[in-house]
């Protein structure tokens, strides 16, 4: 752990003072105009920009790369700016400031880590990763015990991306025993949900392919789309549960797939451009050939 130094403490103090100056009369008009609600999108965007850098960090050695190291430091700073700015805005109303945010976090960390900050016996008894996690969960449960409306699902942000939220919900209910005993159950559930999705697609196609649908039929189509959306949601949740049981993060898995798709489709565009074409001027068969070419190149690169 890097020890705190007078210089690092000064840097944090300087940052707080800089943000306060930006928000003060005569400061930056944009910063002064912001509210907690107007900043919502930037908090999300900055968090995802950090994730973009994290995708490049395969091991601690990755941070030896100056470009990755610099990008990581900068994006963490941009995310920290959101915390500092929200804290400054709260301070202006007399609610709390950044130091109180830090103190609250510090108190919670100490309270929920009795295996670290407790007596020597507690530290020895909770030395493994699993027992340390159990101690954290036990302390959280103790804090919630006095709340009559507390739920196992408390603490899952409503606005999380859907796949990530599914993972957190599944994780929480699994801890209290609401989970299949083996893989036969979730695999059968996936087949069941997939069959229901197929059935709803067939029903929707039957409605949309009918000649000259009248207004009443249009309402039936809209209802059928809603039913299909519900079944697709059930299927996605079931796949998320399978991912959880296989210790795979579905959000990360899909992000990885999207990364491969991006790379392959850009290859398709490059090859079409070499032939003097755009995707609109091509057809699926030609694009599929270049797509397979991109996959073959990926396999070759993976061998090196």
C-alpha cells in the first residue's frame, strides 16, 4: 500500500478547493449550473469509461504500459470528479461535505471488517477469502436486522444495467437458498423459456403476415409484442442465472462478445471498402465471407 504523504494530502485538498472555486460566484458557469440530477448521465458515462480501461488491464503487468497507466489514472480522476462535485453541491446546502463522505465510508469499512480490525482471535478465525466475505455479510445482516422493511434485495441499485442487476439479484437470493440444487433445473428452465419465446414469435408472425391488418389487429400485434418481450426477458434472466452458476459475469461476457463483433464488422467494412463498396451495396453472403475471414484471422493471432 502506498503511504499517505503530505503531497498526496495536499493534492486532495487542492482538488476540493478547485471544485469549490468552480462552483463559487465568478466560477465556471457550466459547473455552477449543474444539479445532482443533471449530473446523472456523467456519473454513468465516467464509470463506463473506467470500465473501458479495465478491459485493457489483463494483469498487474498491464499497468507497466504507459498509455494504459495514464488512461487509467485519468479516467479514475474523472470519476472522482463526480464524487467531489456531488459532495461540494451537498456541502453548499449544509448537508455534508467530502470529508464526511470519507468518514462515513471509513467507519463502515471498519465496522464490516471485524476479522481485520477486531481482536486477534477474530482475525485468525477469518483469514480465508470465503470466511472474510461471510464476516462482511454477517455484519451487514446484523445492521439490517433492526429494519422491519429490510429485504434481501436491498442494496441492488434500481438503475443498474439490466444484466448487471440480474447478476446482483441472483447472487443475493442464492445466498438465502433460493436457487436450484444442481444444473439440471436451470438447464431445463432455459429450454422451457426458449420454447416459449419460439411460440410467441410464431404467434406474432402469424398476426403480422395477415393481409391488410385492421385497427383491431394492430392492437393484437402490440399485445403479442408485449408477450414476446416478457418471454425474452424470462429467457435472458434464465441465461443470467446459468452464467452465475458457472461463475461467469453475463455483463462481462456480453461486453466481450460485443468487442469481438465490433472488431469483425470493422474488418468486413474495410474489405468492402477495398472492393469499392459500402455495406449497403453488398449482400449478406459477401459480408459473411469477410466475417468468416475476420474470425480466421482472430484464430491465427491467438496462436501467436
